[in-house]
C-alpha cells in the first residue's frame, strides 16, 4: 500500500477486498482512511476493494464510504465507485423510489446521458448497469460457497476482472464469479419433484425491480380559475333546471331499473369471460406441474356448477378455493397471481397481497431472502443437509413407497440433436478474399 509505484499500490489495496471477503463488514472500516488518500489510484483501489468484499450485501457502511467517491474530481475514481456501488447493490430487494438501488439507477442513467461526462466514467456507468442486471437479475457475485469455503474460479474471475484497467475484454471474466440465486430440489434420481417452500415475507419484498422507463414525469400545474360575471346567471339557470329535473324524477325510475339490469348482464358476461380465462390458465399450469391434478379437478368442478345463471357465484367460489389452496401451501404464489389476474375488478376489490409467498421448485431465492425461507408443514421432501434452503438441494422422500409426482420434462431439444422437420442449412459458397 505504501509502495512508490501506483501500479503496485492500486492492486494491493484491491487485494484487501479478497482477504476480507469472508468478513465483509470489516472491509469498509479497514479501507476508510485509504478512501480519503490524496492518491487517486489508492482511492480507486479502496472503492473496488469494498465492491469485492461487500458484493450483494447492500451494506450501509459500504455505500456511505462509496458515496463521496461518486463525485470525485478524477474520472477513473468515479468509474470505480460506480462499479463498486453496483456490486454492493446487486439484487438489492429495496425497490422504493427513495431507496438506494433506485437512486443509484437514476444516477447511472444521468451519467450515461450526460454529454459533458468523461468517457471513462461513462464506460464505468455502462458496465455498472450491466452488473445490476446480470443474468436477468438472477445471479450475484460470490467468492464463497454455501459452506463459506473460497471458490477459486470465482476469485480468479473477479481478480482478472479488476485488471480490465489494462485490457477491456478482461471484463468478461467476472462471469466466472456469477452464482445463480435459486433453490433447485432434486430427489435420489436427480429429478425435480413437485416441492414447495414458504417465504415468510410478502411477494413484493423480494420481487424483481420494476422496469425502468425513459419517460419524464411532468408535474401538472393547475391554472387559476377565473370567475366571470356570467357565472351568477349560469348558476341560477342550473338551479332552475335542477328543480325541473326533480319534478320529473318519477319518470326516471324505470330508466334506473333498466340501467341496473344492464349492469347485471355486463357483470355476468365479464364473470363468464373471467372463468373461461382462468380455466385456460389452469390448464397451462397443470401441464407445467404448477397445479396438482386434484386442485385442477376441484376448480374445474366449481366452474362447471356455475354454467348458466350463477357464473358470478362460481367465480367467487373459484377465487375462494384458490386462496385456500395458497394458504395450505398447495399452490404457489406465482400460480395464484396468474389465475387471480383474470378476475374482473367489478366483482370486488383486488385481492390483498398475502403476508407470505409460496415458492415452487425450482425457485428464485435471493441471498437476503434465505433467512425468511422455511419448509412447509407436513412436506413430503426434506433437505438432506438440514437448514439448506438455496442452491442445489438434495431431498429425502419421507414416503418413498408412494408414487412421486415429478415436474414434466422440458420440451426443449437436447443439445446436439436436431428437430426431425428442421432442414440443415447449406454451407456458404466458396469465395476468394481480396483486399
């Protein structure tokens, strides 16, 4: 750190992040004084060290340390601060407008769109945006395994990534450190059975962030209302018209009844369309294994009993059965949402967000979500490694004599095979290259 050459000091400070990867909370304290160094290479190294050690943690101390460097007068220090902030905020579950992740995204968009910003800082903002959305927001950077042992391929990948300073294609090595944030349950035959987990948090707590939009919000300013001299005359005319209308209110009773019947017919029509749409979604979910055959038969029976005059009542019964299955853990939250979205708003208020969510195998499980994951009571499958709720989970069948319900095989064609009806493309025609 105290070497004369900046080419030695910078990677030496970055290496602190690798050393403290197992204790990310200590890294901001260790490099705090280095982040205030007069040497911009040391400041850059301290930013990257915090990003490497605190990746995916959304640490408040790390973000506070990086915040001043986002406005550093040196362009490559701002670049390192942008990259490190994105690494710390990878898969951050706080999607509020005033949250750190939302503010960082707005800052990245501002840097990229600023015509007067330095090229190195813009380059860092573009790469930082890619890190936030890496793997479709389904992966995170991790140097350690689930058992807290160091993963050499990840360490090498991040180490080479930090040397993109010399050659930009080295950025791609960061993909070696990407680890899927998922939970995949496998039985003894390495097949995926129908298995569900419970997340003791609302679905929105760990959902995907909302899509970004380039539309600018313009506040509507109400113009002052001008009161004209003719307003009094118009008011008197309106009162006289109202009096005449009250005298003829008896004639409008029949029209109100007709309007009521018309609305009832429209509601019945919407309910019928909603039931048909729910049955279509139910069929797709049943084919994918997201809905059991018994639950699909129950919902189909409820829909058939409402044919004719009681479609609205049948729709309510189906909604009640869906909520009951979700509360028991027999239906995943994603499947519940897919079916309930067809329910017309006219039939009642939108269903409130449940205080928990049911995840089906395989599921997206964030690192910060692991602490609220639990097994469903009376679950047929339990993890071999007690307490493991993410990654590849080997399961033990509590009722091995019963027939297993496996997820249907993927319809994708295996690698190396071709579809029977697909024609092989012809090779390109021979040609000669001349300068």
